[in-house]
C-alpha cells in the first residue's frame, strides 16, 4: 500500500531536548516536504527536498533541520525545541510537478513544555 | 503562485450535493487546480485535479469554466463522513521551487443528519 509513515504520532517533550520526527515513503517519490499546521495559520511549509542530498528552506524553517540521505526517508530534527514549536506536523511526498498528487503522513502532534 | 479564495464554511445535509467554488483570478497558463480534503488531525488527502472543463472521479467532480478564473468542486450525495475541510490549490506544472503546496484557509463543510 502506498503510504507516508511518520513517527511518533504524539510527542510531549521539554524545552531544549533534541528530538527527531521520522518520515518514510514507499512510492519512490523524489520530492518530500514538511509542513506544520496551526489554528488560524493553516499549513505552512518548513523544509523540502527535491531529491537525495538536496534540501531547501520553506516558509518557516527557523528552529528546524532536515536531512535526505536516502530517497525514502526525510527526518525532521528539532535541535532545541521551544514552546512555539508546539504544533501538528505533516510530512508529504510526491513526484515533481505542480500537477502531481501529494501524499501526506498521518501527522505528528508535538507539544513542547 | 495564484492566490485562491473560497468560502470559510458551508453546511449541508446528508444526501445533498455540495458545491464549493474557488476563485483564482490570477491563474497562470501552466497552473493546474487541485482539491484536497482534510479530516481533523489527519493529513490532507488528494481528491481531484483538473486543468479545464470537467473532471469526474469516484469521489467528486470538478468544473472549470473556459476562463479558468474559478473552479467548483462538487460532492454528490454527501454523508456525515464527508464532514471535513476542503482546500483548493493552484500549482504550476513547471514549478521548480519544490512542489510547494500553498494551502489557504479552506472551506469547512459540515454535513448534518
């Protein structure tokens, strides 16, 4: 089954404690990205990757890091989480082009206290 | 990227047809129109995509007039499980900036019994 898998689904952590949210896709998609969703602000892109070893900033990259060492995986790293990073995070993947279907993961609800 | 405007919310009843119109006055020649559905705390899910005229799949129909400045998503005979937020997106097939999906506020559809 074609899918994007994120882990964990829920995470509560403390300020400053490094964490990684994993994302994996099984569709051989070149393009992967991370979004955060906040009430009233909609979905905003954090980082994206157009292929292995190619990553770039989205609209809200501050406080996040990513890596793309393998085509299927695109982890999101918070080196020093802060409460303003409390949000619902989604990973997405697709083939290139604005007319392609993007597949989203189930989401990771992160709370930073 | 073309900006989209859609109603904030719509109410309907089970068995009725729901039509959501999206305005995209600045749509460019290379832009496709795509609709996503999002249930609470889940990732967006692709519904339908089109370039012009009418597209139909097992879930919905998409009507695009000749000037392409608007589009209408039609959900036939909705059920309670169609209660969700529906997003209209416009994307460039030649897009090089990482397939960024620009989500607006979406339309919150509430289906009542």
